[in-house]
């Protein structure tokens, strides 16, 4: 407060009134608190005793400081935001109350105190000139005080909110890491820390961007989760251009809609199978990572949304990529070329084997003539050096690896290969 008492703008009646009302500060603070609680919906809706106590402490500290400064004739520039007011601000931030409600409490509190102050001033000052001067000067002081404190509160609100969000984000990330690491954890407590109910079915997502496409990641997470249904996903950063997310439902989720989702350019989405509870949370995430790995190995022309259910076999077969590449080369021989004719032969043979050897079904699926299917199968058998029915499991696995991963498991171009 002021080191030297000054009464430059304060008349004796005003100084005396400030002293009288200063003694009534606790009573005034209680009445103001009740008034603010009854007029600010964001406060009344919470019915929070601790918040009410914090508001009471703030109003008492501010009223006391205002009246002391008036009694001393001090400038509003010499005020400091009371610790109790900062504690109330922190409580407001913790409870998610917007800044507008906090500033409204100061504007309404200012109007409430001014009404009582001016009424008391009229009762104790008889001279009209002194009354007018006292009202003008004290009004200017209170406005300056509220302006000053509001400026500080706006800055402190942003700082506290950022600090809280960093703390909450770190707590969520630490909790997620503990779950994924298989640590023993209380489900109810973890759900509270995450703001996400763990006792449900979960679909885990890994959303990855490249370079300048980072800005589309959060949008992609929200849109991918929305494709699964209503509800907010749990999202945690897992890299400079990567997010992990979980979407939860008390009913078994259907993922077909997510498979049809088209993310922003340069963004890829991988997701696991639905899993229940903490084990499902962990398992679906592990599957999403496997799907993301397959997507990263696959040809860029493939889909930007990868389901673990679609690539589970390839994920297993490509766990050791060098061995998978050697396996494809051994099984396919010349058919392991990256050339377009080789790709057509592989596509036809794989479809032929899936169709149980029905050239008619394959022709309909590939929109080619049945004779073309038969020719391509014979041509592939010549290059393989065996019938497609020999060691069919190995052949189908090699073809599946080639179909999904492309150049990652194939050899170089073979210019001599043709379908003619």
C-alpha cells in the first residue's frame, strides 16, 4: 500500500465514510457474494461451496483495498490484485468458468458497491458542492480500480489456463502411458484423470501427417471419431506430426463408416479393432500401431485409412520386413517385379485363388473376359514354374504381401515381362 498517507483528492467526509464502511467490510463482502451468486448463472449453476468461499475471500479483499485507498487518497495505480482474488481466479479456471463470467463479476460488484457508497455519501455530506466533488472523485477512482484489476485478471486468466492445460495434458499423457505400459491402475481414478470413461468399448486411432499437413491432424482426429458416432474422443499427441486417439461407446462400435472416411490430404488414419475396458483400450491401440506401420510401408497410392482388421495378416507376415521381402522373391520369382504387367498377373492370380479357382467370378470382379483370366493364370504358372494349386498358402501369403506393400517387398522393374 502507500508509504505516505495522502488526502489530495479526499475530503474529510469522504475519508470518514471510507473508514466507517471499512469496518463493515466482512458484512459488505457477504452481501455482495450473495448478490453475485444470484445474478451470474455460471456461478449459481455449480452450487460449489468452495467456489463460494473463494468468491467471498476475493470480494472482501477487494472491498477492503478500495476503501483503504479512498481513505488514504491513494491512486488506483498503487493497487495490487489481492491474493484472494487470484485464488478465486484459479478456482474459476479449474472449474471451466469462462473469462467473461469473471469480468462480469467485477462489473456487477463495482455497480453494487457504488450504489451503496453513493447512497451513504449522500446521507453524510450535506454540502451539494462537496457531495458532487466526492461522487465524481470516488466514481473516477472506482472505475480506474476496476480497469486496473481487470487488465491484470485477463493476463492472469490466460496464464493460469495455459498452465492448467499443460498440467492436464501431461496428466492425461502420463495416465495413457501407464495404461499402455500395462501398469496396475485404478480404472475409476484413471477415467477421472483422462476425462474419458475407460469401462467401455474402445476404437484406438493413430493419425499421422507429413510436413505442412500437421494442421489437419486435429481435424482428422475429430472427423474420424465422428465417423464412429457421437461423443468426444480422448486425444494425446504422440509425436511432432502424430496423434493417438480413442473413441468410446457402451455398445460394440461399427467401423465400416470409419473405413470410408477421407482425411485431409497428406494425413493417414489407422485404427484397431474394438476392445472393451482397459485391456481393450490397450489392445486396440497396439493394433492401430500395427496398422499404421503397414500403411507406412505400403504404396502411397493405397488408401489413407487403414483398418487393422484389413491388414492383420500382412502385419504378421511383415513383422520382419527383410525376411518378408526374401519370402516374396522366393515364392513369386519373376512375378515379384514392380512392372505393371506383373502387377496385373498377381492381381488376377490372387483373385483366382480367393474365388476358389472360378475364372467366371474373377472375370466379373475384374471386368475382363473369362479367357483373359485363364490366360493370365497360365502365364503366371509358367513364370512361377508350378501350378497355383501347389503350396497355395505360401503363394497366397506372398501375393497378399505384394498387393498391400507393393515396392516395399518387390524387386525392381523387369522390362522383359509382358502379358502378350
